[in-house]
């Protein structure tokens, strides 16, 4: 028995609908609409989603009326509504997962692009450094290359160049002074 306009005879209504009186389906909607909505809302917890699921449930109920076997109408339509709500919930979750995956792909792409940009900047900086080192006077160039690029210590440089450690320190100091005076660092946009 349904609620709404009072007691209804589902069996008689179903028979009339199946015989072509499709307007009688409105009586079923009026009687069970609130119940179906409550079932779908209990699964979806969102009013709009629950309304959509309830509408889909009633479409499915209408299509399935020929298969109804008089085994408890309210239980039967509740099961249909529950399945529709679960289907919609799964679709929403898949869509949400797809959006999250798309965001992950976008972030990964952005990260990859940022890495490419960093690599290009690093390459440009290395090239600029190489050009600047080539512009150093010969006596400064060797000491800077040995100390900073080859990462040799004072003793290694002194031994290789056959000079004292104090001379290495002095040449390195003068090379740094020359660099400070002659190299202007371009301002960076960060």
C-alpha cells in the first residue's frame, strides 16, 4: 500500500498501465515519489543527485512493469531505486576519479615542463659561465677552472702548476677580484 492520496490498488493500476493507460503511472509516482527519493537520497546524500536517481528509477520501473510478478510492489520499486542510486554513485565516483587523474596528469605535465625549463636554464647558465670563463685572462682562467670546475684543492693546484700554496691563494684571490669587477650578473626574474 502506498502513501500520498490514500490507499491505492497497485495491481489494478499496473494492469491499467500495461493495457495502455499510461496516465495512470502518474498515480504510482504521486504515491511513491517521496519514498523513492528517500531511498536514493540515503545512498547519494545530495539532493540533485537523489532527484536524478529517483527519475531514472521511475523510468526503469515503467519499463520493467511487464516483468513485475506481484511479489510486493514497494519492495520491488525500492530495490530498483536502490540499484539506480548505486549506479549513479559509481558513475559520480568514476567521474571524480577521472577528474583527479586528469589533474594528476596536468600536474605531472606541469612538473615535467618545469623540469625542462629548469634544465634549459641550467644549460644556458652553464654556457654563459663557459663563455665568461673563456673571457678571463689566461692566468685567472686556469686557477678558476682548476679550483671551481675541477674541484682541485690548493695543494693539488700548487703541485700541478709547480707553485707554492700561497701563490695559489693569491692568484685565486686576484681572479675572484677580477670576476667581481668585470662580470655583471644579469637580474633574474623569480
